[in-house]
C-alpha cells in the first residue's frame, strides 16, 4: 500500500487557523526500479512498463502534496530530492540511477515538477540498502533554500 509520511502538525491547531505548508516530505512506496543493467538492456518499446508501475504508486502521493500546498500545477519552487532504494539483495550503488531517472520523468509527466533540470531539481542518491521484508523506494523532497 502506498504511503507518504509528512511531518506532524501541532495538535493544538484549530480548524479556523490554517497551518503553514511543510518544507519537506518523505515519499515512500513499495516499488523497486529495475537495475541499471536491466533498464539499459530493455527494448525502448518495453520500458514504458517501468514508468507505468512507478506512476501507479507516485500519482496519489504527489497529488496529496499538491493538495496540501493548495496547487494543481507543478511545484512553484525548486526542490531538493534524495533517493534511496531498499532491495531484497545487495545492489551496486550505480543501480539507483534508474530510480532517480524513472521517478523524475514520472513526476514531470504527472505535472508535479516543471522540469527535471538542475534549475528545478537538485537530486542526490543514497546507497542502496537491503531490506528483504519490505523492498521500497524512498524520496525525501525539500524546498531548495539556496
């Protein structure tokens, strides 16, 4: 089941007072991208399934962030994104490139980010970790501060 974990709001905030939007979000979903080798060897006509799988999980999570911000267009600010993949087996760290590529392309197609260029997105990868019980992808999204 897709989940997104947002920072906690102050429980004393009443309904008449709107809390300010968050500056960071944790997006976590049960999807593991193909390894870089598999992605590169897959015929371009068949790569669409990787994007469809990611979009299936990402769409409701990204929409909830847009709803929180009160927008129905791409993020109005540049973002920092950190990607981490938890897999059933140890991967070489270069394999996380496919998670970043696929997720950023999907975010652009879903109208969540303007563009995946450095002007709008600064992305970072963390080493893959093994979690045999719960393989997943985690994206930490933050507003760029400088």
